[in-house]
């Protein structure tokens, strides 16, 4: 009788663990989809509220279409002088230029034609402790720091980071794709890097 109870108990425990495993797998599938949906929906609703539109998603379509149209127009040589003029105006207005140039430089660093985060490196912070980052300035002579470089180190799970001035001897060049290293950092190291191949600068 006792053996029968133990067998039932083990069988129940095994089924419960299997159900828990299925539940966790379900979460891994549904949560990212739901989170993406909620973020996109929140973005669309915010745009609709700003534009005072009652039709869900219409504001998002209008803004996306407008940005595409501006990009198309901005790519023609005819409108280039106008864009350059506006750029000069915004870049020379006190206070406004600080916001404008900062946002512009940040956008160009990620998605512009001249991407800034294209020199991925691994920094030795202490013996046996390393941190990934990206070289943003290789000449710091104006700061009277010969032999040092500026390295931007993004934070995990955040759209932010810190700037460090690092001795070149403490740097190892990462030879893989910059985008892969950025994903690795942002994910907190969760995303697997198939090949971390570093060589000393």
C-alpha cells in the first residue's frame, strides 16, 4: 500500500514538473510578444493623443509616413542646401544647439551613415575583470592625456552609459560585429556570442 502511494506521489510530482516546464516555455514565448505589443500600442496611443486623433493607429501611420517623406525629400540634392541651412540655424541658437546637436549626434552614432560605435573593445578594469565598450575618440591630446582613448560603455537593459578615459594598454580589440557586442551588453550578457575573439591593440 505504501509502495503504491509513493508511486502515485512520484507520478504526480513528475507531471507537476512537466506542467511547470510547459508553463515556463509558454511564458518565454508569450511575454516577449506581449511586451512588444504593449510597447508598440503605447507608442501608437501616445502619438494619437498628441495629434488629437480618435482612430487608433492613424497617428502612427501619419508620423511614419511623414518621416519617410522627409527622408525621401532630404535625400535629393535640391533640398540639401535647405537642410544644411536649418542645421546651421539650430546649431547656432544658444541652449537649443545643445539639445539639437546632442540628439543629432546620438542618432547618427546609432543609425547614421557615419556610425560612431564601430570600434568595439574589451577593457580590463581590474585583474580578471573586463567590461565591453566602444572607442569614441582615439586622440585625447587636447585633454593632455597622451596614450589614452575615450571609451563609451553602455549600460545593460538601459538606453544610457558612461564615458571612460582609458589607457591603451588596458584595451583589447573585439574583432566581431559591433552590433553583436552592443546586443550582448544591452541584454546583460544573456545573448550568446558565438565567437568572442579579442586581440590586444
